[in-house]
């Protein structure tokens, strides 16, 4: 849930993820057998939540989110 709410707080998103995206994301995480430890990882290579594309509604938001994470990774 923390990953979901953090993503909702990203400024600049055209459409913030809603309940339907959360449910789709949770189904994908279960189907892919991705556990909570993977989402809590502080490893810089795994900063982007697994299957995060399911939470974002359009390519612009996906691109913005990935750029912001990349910038934050390079500025500790």
C-alpha cells in the first residue's frame, strides 16, 4: 500500500492511480509471486516497484515516473 500511495503523491501525473489500478497491480503481483520483501527493498537497482506499469494509466505518466526515479537515484 505504501508504494501505491507514494506513487499517487508524485506531482505532475496526468492521472493518478486509482482503486482499479491498485487491484490490477495486486493481482499481477500475486500472479507473478512477487512478495512484500521485493517491494520494500532499498536496493537502488530495485527502487521502481515491480510491475509499476499497471499502476500508471498512460505512457507520459510512466515516462515521468521513471525519469524522476532515475534523477533521484543519481542524487543520493
